[in-house]
């Protein structure tokens, strides 16, 4: 289910990247041939007629827009002039400074740092390892927990669920519903309510809908996020603490829509066994243990689903005596059912409308069970026999429902987690609280945790499998491209190490690790990191094969040359994700159509996509260091490793040759590189 829910994201990326590949290989070269020119090449000059035609079309378009959309045309004109002024006065000078001064200085300092790193390779590797260990320890000590989907998404609808005892009439349930509506009208933040809809006979919630006369639901639809005066979670907590507190005989629960696909409640425990009564007792005991513990203040709607059943009338028939009197059990049952529920005797037609004629006792007698003592049965011979002579009756409770799982009867104890508390952390408290209860379970009974916990584990396994499959496919492509196993291993190691930045970002911003959204961010980050590493390593390979540079110098020149595209890729991606990470909302259409930009921070989309944006931003910032520094260092170590294999692992007949020339410098035309420590070999 999670895979189907999140499949739209990779599909969108596949289509987008395929389109960008076409644009990069076909469209961009065409546009460059038209608009780009070499130094000294004459500029393209437009004829006067062509210029007049362009200005005429532009003027006609502007006049038509001014007629039909004057405000939009005016604002677009101001924007165009402002951008032209800003580009000439700010962007062009800033770009010239970055191109002529800032970037050369940065690249110069990077070259110094890269040469130092190549000369102190083991220090760099050891430092990276220490950072990895430190980050894991830091995240373990100061992390904000984990979550399946973002839990701080402000709801747009809140449900107040009313559940009266089973068998309660609809008019009584409606009275409870109206009293809850009265409590809602006393809320100081009721101006945030867009509508309040009350329904009797149904219970709506995040886990599904139930029907019955003893159910009622009040759906409170809130205004848009930017129009609210009070936070949605504050409203939710006020409802949980103040709505329906003075109603006796009915349970009141406040619920909100689930984030993402429908799943179970955060706290869901299944107790499996054989005896229904034992299961009912265990479920009630579990509810009592949690209700008396400190974790109860973090739970909402704690209940067992194997509650008391619906009251029913049970008739015990003396079959032997009834047979002697000429009565059958079917005859007795039909008579009692007719007296209480009624029987369709005929139909009444009024024009085109038809109405059933139901025969049954009057309401005063149907509600009084003692009236059954006066009920008589008619035999086939016409004799009248009192019901009391052949039957007795009593009120009992029917089973509310028996659920089975893996052939065992199951009782489910469930609860929601109040706003402001992490669901996984609360679940750990619940498990610790029920430790002794689980140990004291009778033989043959067991407890398992399901619901959101089970969905989270399945989602985690799915994303881990998807990530490993992605790494495997990337590795296969890289092996075929570089014709090597070690070079792809360097690139894939940067993918794994980039998670250091993700963990640091989550700790700094105190964001929980989202199994879905953060996991998708990590998978997306892998593609960007791989691309940057390919750009660098492919150029290093070109410098060695085409230009004949030595191993050490090719690493330095490759890093310096590819510094600009790697940094631009990282900076543009990070800058593009910052509005999503901080939750900046800006309505461009409202600005140009109504002069109402509607700027605000946060909202549903920001809370939903923020964890993914933070994961990519923090991970990419650290991965850029890995690409520019750690990749050349590891590449250098791979070079030494290959030299080692060439010296000690050789074909038969080459051993004497290598003994005379251990480094193979004469055969390959290599010489010592004076820029290195003497251990590196460069091609001459």
C-alpha cells in the first residue's frame, strides 16, 4: 500500500529526467548554436523590418492585455522593469565579482586543501570515520524520534465521535450530539470553524466508519491554514479536554484524519487466545493498567474492541410441552417477532405511493417485557395457549463480534496519541508499562503490536529494499561505464556517507526521522551524489587517457576543473529546496490578479514535504565535501592498490620482468612525480 501511495514520485522523476535528457542532448545544443558566440565572432544583427514586426506584436499583445487585464498587465510591467534594473545594478556586478574574483579565490583555496588532503590521505579517512561515529552517537542521544508520516501536519477537519451504550435509541444519541454541539459553541477559537456538521447513526474516523443508532459524529471543518487565529493542534487539545466531559453514559472521542494512506492507530495491541470471556477480561485489564499509568495523559480514546455486546431478548422454549400442545418453535418465534418487530400484513396505495402496513403491538406494550406474559399463541385447532405456559425469557448480552486472526480469537486494545507527542516514543512507554501484564498472560495467550507500528515496519522494509536495489542498479551501470569495480565502490561509498549530513540536519532542526518522507529524501539524495561523483571521476579519467597527466596531478586538475559544476549543482538544488524546507508560501497568481500575494509560513504542504527537503539539503551539503575531497583521496588509494596488485598478482612469465622493474615504470613509461611524496606515479 505504501509503495502504491509513493509511486507517483519516482514516476514523476523518471518522466522529468527523461525529458531533461532529451532537452540536454537535442534542444540545448540547438539553442547554444543560435545564441552563443565565440570571442571575436560577429554578433547576430536583426533587420529593421524584423524589429518592427516584433515590437508590433508585443504592442498588440500589451494593448489586448491592458484592455482585459489592466491590473495584471501593469504589475507585470513593473516586475519586468524591476527585474531589468535589479539585473543591471545588482546581479551583473555580483556575477562579475563572483566570476572574476570570488570563484578564483575559492578554487585556489580548494586546490591548496585538496593537495594537503592527498598528502594526508589516512588522516582524511580517519577524520571521516570519526565524524561518522560521532554523528551516529549524536543522533542516538539527541534525535527527535521516528515517525511513519509527518505528525505535525495541521488537520483541516476534526471529528468529535459520540458512542452511547449499545442498544441506545437514535433520539437519545441525538440528545448527546446536541449537547456536544453546545460545548463547541463555547470555544473561544470557534471563529476558525468554517462549518460544523452533526450526524447521528454513524461514526466517522481515521480508521474507518461504523454505523449504528448509538453512534454520532460532529465534523468540524476548519478554515484555511493562513486564515486561522488559533493553531489546529491547540483546537484539537481543547476539544479533547473540554468537549462532552459532563455527559454520563456515552464516550466522547476526538479524532483527526490520518496522514497518508489509511493505517491503524499508533497504539494498537492484539491479544490472541481461544476463550472470548478471558480475552474480554484481558482487554479490560490492559485498558485499566494503561489508564492508571503516567502514559495515560498522552493517550486519547483508549478502549478495547471486545466491549459488552448489544442487549437481546432470549426465549427458552419447553419443546416437549410445546409439542404436546400442538405448537412448534417456528410458530412461537414468529408470534413473538410479530408482536415486537411487526409483520408486513398488506400495502396501502395513495396515488403512486405505496406504504407497508405493519402489524405489531402498540409502543407502550413493546417497551414493557411484562406484556409478553399476556401474549397468547393459537394452535392449528384454534386453541389459545399463553406464552408463559411453554416459554420463559430473559435479557442477555449478545457478543459484540468475534474477530479471528490466524485462526485465533483476538481482542484489540487501541488508542491515539495526543498532539505534541511522538507516537513511537509513546508506544515504547506503553510497552514498558505493560511489561508485567505481558509476563502474567495465561498459557496459550499472546500479545502483538499491530496498527501503525506494523505499517511502519512494512514501509521501512520496503524503502530499505528500494534503496538497496537502487544502489545495486547504480553500481551495475557504473561498473559498465568505468570498466572497474573499485571506482564504482568509491562513488557508492559517498552515497552511504552522505547520510551523515542527513542525520546532522535532523538533529540541528530537531526533526524526527520520517520513515516515508525522510527515506524518500535519502533515496533522492543518492541520485544527486552519484551524478556529482561521476562528473568528477569521468573527467579525471579523461585527463589521464587523453592528456596524459599523472595520477596525482590528474586528481588535482580534475577537482579544480569540476569544482564549479559540482558546487553549482549543490547550490542550486539547496537554494531551490529552501522555500520548501522553511514553509514559505507565496501566491503569484493572487499577486498579479488581485494584488494579494497571501504570504505566510508553514501549512499542510510545508509540514508534509519539509522533512524530505531538510534531508536533501543537509545531506547534499555534506556530500559536496565528500565529492570534492574524499573522492580524490579514495581514488588515490585505489591507484596505490592497483599498483600493489600489478606488482604481486601477474600473469605467468611476467614475474622476472616485474622483479627487474617492480613498479613497472619502464614498461609503462612512468616517472616519479615531484609534486608528491615520492610514492605516487605519474604518466610521462
